């Protein structure tokens, strides 16, 4: 595991019980059980992980508790959606009510989805659970309009989220998928699990994470699982947020951070009875309990990459390097370095075929790949090559397998070099480690490759002869002409 986030207290010992929260930009919206709506401005101190927190607005006009709140920021307006057994729309900065969705009286749950059209126009959709019905709306001209007719549900929805042009709905005992195909096709998915508490969370790529006790699977808009294996949490999640490459789950005693691909437990953060989680976009995540709010401040990507490389978690380090805000040249150089370390690590794990495939894609100098093997390069040149860790000792069947992988790697390299032998373009293969020499002459490199291939063929043939030395080969039978 490594540190991906640091928890920083934002609100402590709030006298009102928190029932929901939402965030955008520098703002945090808190809905409370007595029906108060609180708007905080959160400003980060430059160069530190400390925050200036200011209560900017407070609305005490709600007669019942605020069950759920969602913030959607579009180019047209800044509406807030607050459920008080109905959907109320308020201006976020003035708290002035814009509209009420009268048809949604009796609402217990809703979910919003902000789509970007090909022209760049934002389109806001909302689904609302009213008893055993699901209503659909879209936002236009500061009003919600019906998108299509209501859907009859088999039970009262307890959790739901948009998934592209579908809605994944969790009921007390089962999950269903409702397709927005004009017919409202309904697909039964699978049971919710022993706890009978469904959890559906939207993911950044348009898919949804769906919980079944301590397991989470990822579904697309067809209801098809897109991961080979489910995520396995150490307890049953009560809420979830996706911050690529991480997925953050609120568990009863702490917050757990994992990755979908590769499947890793990244970090466990102990907090006092967390219940809610929300984000204000990339790298701004808030977690709340009944009376506390924390912000999960991301550790710098550079620090995370260093930790991951020490732990040999190259796939995750590569994902972070791609996200890093560097110049294109620096980013390419770091990505190339991590990929070479990954290929070298595969070789040390004796996954020879996988290692050779990565080296081939990277265009690594073949002499550095050959140098991974004993007694294939001239000793004076081999001494100039450096590798990040000691090389594995290979013998017997392992060495045989390694030589076969090297033959498969070098054969297409040789063919490519032969075609380019008379080219006048400069030849610049890349070294896996900075500061190590490379062969810049195609002819010299071909000599090394051909010599290496011959040694490999002789070794493989010798092994075959050893394998067959006790075989009895019958002479051919005479035939009549």
C-alpha cells in the first residue's frame, strides 16, 4: 500500500446532524436533519494542506429533514436539487427557490446526469423515485420538463444512478437495469446480497459500480460486467466515489481506497464513523460523518509514483504518470522509463514472453535485452550495461524457455533491420537506463543479433538432443516398387 490521500478536518463537532452533502469548485453544501441548508466556502492556503472555512449562507426554511442534495454546474445556471419529499431547485449562491417539481411529490430518491452533446452543449437529466414509480426529467429554461412517461418499478428504489442511456436501480432484494430505448426495457441483474442494502455509484467513464455485500462489480449500460473480477472490500461499503485511477469507498469505520485495474488495496484511512462522500471534480473529495467533515487531499503524483516504483507497482505508476501535469517531453520520458522498469520486472518474475512483448513495443536497444541473458554478449560490452536490480539466475528449463522468448523477440527485429540496412536516416534505439551505451550502427547490431540467434538455436537444439538421447528411432521399412 502507499499514501494516496491525506485526511484534513474541515468541519468539527457541527451541532446539526449531517444528512447529505454536495460540492463544486470552492463550495461545500451541507444538508442537515433539522432541515437547515448550509453553504461553506473552502479556500486552500497556498503551499499547505490547511483550509480557510467560511459559512457563507444558511437557510432554515425547510420544515423537514433534507434527504439528499445534488449540485450540477452548467453553462446556463447553478441549480441545487434538494429532496424534502419533493424536488426543490434553488440558486446555489442566493438560496432563492427557482422551481419545485410538483409531480414529484412523495419523492424518496433522485439521481442526476450531466451530458455533453457533440456541439458542447450541456444537457441535464434527472430520474426520481416516487413510491413504485420512476419519473424522468430534463432541465431547460430554468424548469424541469418530463423526458418521457413514468416507469413502473417492482419495488421502492433504494439506490440508483445513470449509466449512459440506462438507469441502474437497486431495490431491497435485487438490482435492475432500465434502458432509455423508448420502450423502457427492464433487465433483472442479480440479488443485492445478504445485507439487503443496495449501493449503485456512477463512475467517471459512464459505467456504474454496483455493490453486493463486500463485493463491487462494474457494469456498462447493457448491464454487462466489464471487469474480470469483483473488488473485494474489507467491510460493506455505505457510499462510494470514483476519482480515477482510484475508487474510494466509505466503510463503517474507515475509508478504503482501491484501484479497479490493477486490483489493488491502496490505502485505508481511519475516520470517526464516516457515512457520506462527495466530490467537486478531480482531486476534491469530502467525507462526512454525522457531525464532522474531512477533505481527502491527494498526495502529489510525483511522490506517489516514487512509492509505487519502490513497491514495483508499475501499472499503477504508469497510470499516474499519464495523468501528471508535465510537459509532453518530460511525460514521455517518464512513461518510457516506467515501461522499461515494468518489462525488466516481468523478466525478473520469469514472465519472459510478456517481458519481450513490452521491450518490443518500446523499441528498446536489443543489446540491452540480450544482456539480460548469461554469456550472449561480449564480456567487455556487457560490463557497460546497467540494470535496476540484480538479474535472475537462469538454468535448465527456465533458461530454455527464456531463450525461446528471446528468439521470438529478435527474429522480427532482425527482419526489420535488414530492410533498413542501407537507410541513411540516423538509428537511435533507446536504452532502458539513462547513461548506458547503445549500438548506433545497424550493421554492428545485426552482427550481434545474428550471433545471439545462433547461440540460442544451438542451446535449444542441444536441449532437444539431450531430451531425445534415449529415443529409439526405427529404420524406414523397405517398400516394393
